[in-house]
């Protein structure tokens, strides 16, 4: 009764049989977690942005943020407009799984013309989101997904208005704290209220 070894594994037939029994026992346990396999998904939204820029740049004066996306036509001395497809990674709700339950899939294409400033801002935000996703190792997936949805689904004017209101709110809060400190620094007793502080707080709450 010699022991026979497998060339690929270097283990004997008895060791192989024991390993097979262990695998079968693990597979029979319903509580054991099953490995997650990647599945194919279809992106149901495609945002195509065309950069509208009529600026005449010198040969060595092209902004570095625009240079990788520009296609110069040297014979004519012009450049083709930059075209971006999904500059920001789509949110998870835009991914449709491809399996036997789907017979058809829909694709929503949005074509928009953006200025160079919006193009640069989008590229910077996209690079920041990818960097955060890589450094967080998946722990901030939901937060990054919310930011991606906010950037891709919210109009620019609404984002600008929200930012302006936030800055104004912060400025009024700072003004209220400053007025409060000045009032109590000059007060001779603990009685009284700062009218300027109350006005700033009321304006901040109204906003």
C-alpha cells in the first residue's frame, strides 16, 4: 500500500480525499458565507459634454487642464472641441444588472455644451472622488455615491445657489459670534442682550 502523490499539488491521495471531504462539509453548511462573484452591469445613463471654447491659445500657452483633451488640427491651426463621456462616475442607481430577467435595457443619453471652467471643475471633482474612493478602500462608498449623484443630477445654478447660501450662512454666524464677543467684552454686568447678535442670528435662521 504505497502512497500515491499528485503532480500538481504534491499531496497524497489520502490528503486529497480528506480535503475533498472538508470542502463538501463546508458546502453543506447553509450558514457559511458564499463568495461574491462580480456580475455584469449596464450603465443606463450616458452624459456627453462638449466643451465650447472659442479662445485662441498660443502654441505653448494652452492650459494644462485642457491640453490632454484637446485634439489639434495642425494643418489648419485649429483644435477640435473636447468631448467627455460620463466625466464623473455614474451613481450606483444608474447600473442595471445583466441577467436572465432583463430582455431589454434602456439608455438615456444627455448631450450638453459646457464652458471650459465647468470642464476643469468637473475634472477636478472627478479626480478627487476617484482618489477618495481609492484611499477609503470602499468604506465611503455610500457617501461618494451621494456626492456623485449630487454632481451629475443637480443643475449648475442650483449648486451655485446652494454654495452661496452656505457661505452667507457661515458669514452671518461668524458675525453673530463677533458681535457677541464685543458686547460682553464691553459690558459691565451680565445683564442685557446684544442687539447686533440677535439681528445676525435672526438673519441666519431666516436663510
